[in-house]
C-alpha cells in the first residue's frame, strides 16, 4: 500500500511540473493568473515557515524552533549568506534544546 | 540572488554557481532529516530513495511521509503530496518562456522545477543568468538532496531524532532565506502574514500537509483585491 502511495504521488508531482512547462502560452497572458503565480510563492513560503515552526503533527505550540526562526529572520535581514542563515538557525535551536534538557 | 550591475559574465557565473552549491548543501542537510524521518515513519530505504529521486520536491515528500507517520492512508499522503506539488505547475508557467525547452529537453527539465530552482531562475533580471541559475541549482540540489536522503535513510538509527541537531528549524530557516528577498513593499508583507496565520490556524483542523494549501488561497484572494491589474 505504501508503494501505491509513493508511485502515485511521484507520478502526480511530475505531471504537474511537466504541465507547468507545457501549458499553452495563452494561459500566461491572463493577468489574473500571472498575479496569482507572482504572489503564490510568498504565501506558500510564509505558510511553510509557520507550519514548520509552530506545528507538531496536528498540534500548535511554541518550542525551541521559535528561537531558530528569530535568528534566521535576523540573519536574513542582515543579508547574511544562505548557509550562515540555515546553520545559525539550526545551531541556536539545538543549543536551546540542549540547555533546556 | 543579486547580480551586480555591469559585472562581467565570469564573475556573475561564479556567483551563481557558488549560490547554487550553497543551496544544494543546505537542502542536502535537510534531506538527511528527510531520509531519517521517512524510514522512521515506516518506509523502506528504497521507498525513501524513490521519493527523492522521482518525486523530488521536498514539501510534497515531507507531506506524504508525515501523513503515513501520523497513521494516515498512503493514498491520502499521495493526495497531499500532489496538492502541495501544484505550486510547481505555477512555477513551470513562469519558467516556460525563460527556459524555452521542447521535446525530451522539456521532459528532463520539468523534473527540476522546484522552489529553489525557480527562485534562482526568476531572481536575476537577465535571462542568461536566470537559465544558469535554474540548471546549476537543479544539478546541485538534485545531487545533494539524493546523497543526503541516502545518508539519512541508512543512518536513521544514529539520527533517530533529527531535532537534536536543530534540523527541523533548518528547514524553516531555509524558507525564511528564500522568502526574505521577496518581501519588498507592503503587499508581500501582508500576504506573508495572512498566509502564515491561516496555515497555523488550519493545522489542527485539516490533515498534515493541507494547511499550506489552505494558505495558498490567500494568494488567490490577494490577486482578486481591487486596485491591482
């Protein structure tokens, strides 16, 4: 059963990618669709940040990840390199977890 | 990924490739946690590797594995993965004129249409830099994502709790780094704030993976607000 889910999921995800590159250009000139496509990454990335930081399964709460998010926010605001942002966030989260043990 | 105005092509190319390798390394570290979480959720090492090789879109992979880990039906997991992967279709529509690929090239290039490659491709103002960003990032992320997945899946016992290393926070930080440059002006901030709130509020109400899709409605709503083209 897991294999069915894995293969169906893989097929569906690939077909969506292919559809994006293959849809007729007339779709692109629809201004509304262009607007949605332009705002979509902002909404999805922000939603992912929220979920990855505050959700544990289907529960919402605060834990050490909040510190990592704050550190990442500061590092991005200071325009530090990508790896520094990610490394500092992971490190600070691990440090807070370790000190709270 | 800003390219300095008037910078020579070799300089620009070096900067793009350096950024691509950096993004690949970050997603590779993220993939280690994916590999470990996936095998801990009950998938075999081969199933975990198939996901990274063939699905190759991190959010969807985590969604599928998360649903299975939470006791959900694998088909529900596949549905969540596909819905989450729908953003790649939107990315593809934005990338199509830039990449301009046909036939087998399109079949191959499609596989690399993901968050990271799109961000690197549509960031720069000129097309040459954008195309290089797409392919360099695709190559780097695909390689390191799969190496990381293999390491995590095989070494799952050593890394049974990736949260000890803060890897769960690393994922959110990577998203912050991708989102940051897009937050110019009041509107993106409003969309970002609304989307995050909607997603977190939806977490207890809908299956794992779906809150992000609910938040996508914020983008649709924003596009229908008056006073905009």
